[in-house]
């Protein structure tokens, strides 16, 4: 099992009211599986994804990644994420002072992986998302869809077993959405576990399991 989340709950204080965004959510993701989380805006998809990827912490609940129980300690989690996960954030979170190429190289540098051929690997990932020719530009010089594809290439830099993608094709045209959907399909065929949120049909089509989040409850 790639990922198992047991009884995940999260409450936010919104306008002095305590709103239960996630109510005791369970989810299992097998090796090579793509799980798509769908649901209306504000349903809690990003909240759930951030908790599953260990970026955020639940109020209650337990998560196992690759059979290892996630410890809610920030340093431990940062190391764990770097070793095992690739994360595509809804707002991309690219580093503005680094070029596209440097953004993709950075995770390899931090994890001390692929030494000696980081540049070639980054360029090949950028080619996979159709952006090789923009390698030496800065994020601010790219369109939203191009930035989104850099975020995808960066998430794949360390060849992670677990991929978390928050609306990874939301800024892309139909043709590019299909290209990225195909890339995710190939990754799942390589045995990667993918949890993504989406509103787009192209992504729902490649998912092995679709889970709907509504009223704080997840139904798969
Ligand atoms: N840090 C926070 N503090 C307070 N409330 C929050 C916080 N983060 C999220 N929320 C609230 O939790 C709810 C779910 O937000 P979330 O971003 O998870 O929704 P979403 O399903 O990803 O929406 P979208 O499709 O628009 O991306 C929203 O009502 C939001 O206001
Ligand atoms: Mg969201």
C-alpha cells in the first residue's frame, strides 16, 4: 500500500465559527493507482491534499506512506517529503529568483540525487512537459500554464514514489491537458502512486478511483 489515511479530521475557525472541513476521512491508494479527488470549490480538496502530502497537519487521524506512520514533526516530515514525494501546489510555489531550469534542479540538489547529470535530467523533464525552450527564463516571464508545467517537472525531479497534484491541469488548454494526463498515466504505469484534485474530464478519465469530497465527507 502506497498511502493509507485513517480518520482524518480538520477544523478551521472561519468568522469565529468552527467549520469542520474534513470529517473523519479514510483513503487508501495502491501502488500504480491514480486517485482523483473531486468536489466543489471550497469543499476542502486542497486541505485534504496538503494533509495527505504532510504539508499540513490534521487535527486527528493517522497517515501511512509506504507503510511508514507519518510523525507530525516538521523536520522529520520535510526530510520524508524530500525523499519520497513530489508535490504540485495549486499556486505552483516556484522560486521567483531561480530560472525554470534551476527550479527543477533544486530538489535534486537538496536531496543530493542525480549528481553529475542534474542539468540533463531537468532538461529532459522540461521536455516531457513541453517547456525545454523556456529553461533559462524566470517564472515571472512565463504564462500561468507554463508555470504550472514547471511545477509538474519540478515535482518529478527526484523520481518520487508518491505524487500529490493539486489541480495540475487547471491552467492548461485541452491539448496540453491531454499531454499532461498522458504523462500522469505513464507515471502510474511505472508504479507511482498519484493523488490529485481536479475538475477536468481528462484527469478523471485516467483515474483508477474517483473520490468526491462534499460536506466534509469523502466518498470513493
Ligand atoms: N488556513 C486556513 N484558515 C482558515 N480557513 C481555511 C484555511 N485554509 C482553508 N480554509 C477554508 O477551508 C475550506 C476549504 O478550502 P480548500 O482550499 O481546501 O478548498 P478546495 O476544495 O481546494 O477549493 P478550490 O476548488 O477552490 O481550490 C474553505 O472554506 C477555506 O476558506
Ligand atoms: Mg484547492
